C-alpha cells in the first residue's frame, strides 16, 4: 500500500533525515586505509544511540529473508553492490577501494534511509567516474519527481545517466517507499521498465537509490543471504536520499 504522510510527519522525517545525514557524513570522515568495516558499525551504533534514534536495519527481516539483518549499517566494498554485513567477515579498507555506507534510522517513530559511496585514499579514474555518475543519477532522478510523475520516470532518468557514462544500473534492485516502516510500496526502479509504474502524489515519501555497476548489470547473492555482488566482479556505487514528493518537485529529507 502506498501511503501519504501528513505535514507534521514530514516535519519529523526532516529532523530524522538531518540526523541521518550527519551520521553518514561522520562515518564517511572515518573512512581511510586500515579501517575495518566493523569499526564503522560500532561507531554507528554508538552515534545512533547518542542521538536518541534506533537503527532501522538491525534485526530487520526483509520479505523472503531467512534471518534478520545483523547490523545497523550495510557496508559494501568495491564489487559488493548492496547489503554488505560489516560485523560478519569484516573487511579492512585499502587505498583505492570504494565503500558504500547505507543506513536507516527510526526517529520519533518515523524511518529515513540514505547511502553514500566514498573513495578510500586515491581511487582509479574509472572509480571516480562511477561515483560521479551514480551521484548524478540520483540528482537527475530526484529532478523528475513531482506530483503526477511516475516511478517509471525515475527509472528512465537513472538509466539515461548510467548509459551516458557507459555504466549499467544493477538489475532488479531499486528504491522504495519509506516512513512508517523501512520498506513500503511503491518499488522505485533504477532502470527503464515496462509501463509507467505508479503515479506519484504529493506527500509520498520515497527512498531513491541508484546503484550503478561499472560492467554488467547482472548481480549475484552470496551464501550469507544478504550480500549482493556484481556477477563480473567489477565495481558498483550507490547513492540514496529519502525525499518527499511535492506539488511541483521534491524535497530531500536526508540533508
Ligand atoms: Mg538505504
Ligand atoms: Mg533504501
């Protein structure tokens, strides 16, 4: 079911979104060579508690999953597209890696979701371009959002930017409604799909989150049930904001 949030709820989501933005940028500043992904998880849990929020991902069981997610963050390094688990098989970051930090919080009963990909030290030109393209895909996707546009328009905008740079949106994955819970309808495609999808209405709150792959769009799941990697081992980047649909556009809540 697609829900419409009230003005009061949107004001609360904006407060939570600001907390989430600050948390992500605090964690991004900790990213450097030699840092463990588990360390980022430990820091995040401490910070989230300090600000009076709760980690939305920790112990959340997505539809169809065999077990709850065991961490507050998804930390996805290089060829990991999404849902890397930082506290199981932690990874020590190396110079030249790219690392996505994706997290959600619940603040005053409402959920926000955001992700950024950051370089570790000096990265290759291709990785730099992948980050730039994915960020641009998110911006262009948000630009097409307004009352009366469709989820299909978002997918088209993301795929167009990916193609311009010679990259590809990760198959099947996409964004979602958010706010009352971690994942709500509608599905937000990151690629051109059949039909127009769902018509956007003022007050809908959406997590828009392009994931662009350097090579093939194909992905595979690892045996932990969560980690998604590129099928060809090439890199993937991911940027996400929680936004609210307005009459003539969109407002970013995770700023
Ligand atoms: Mg997310
Ligand atoms: Mg999300």
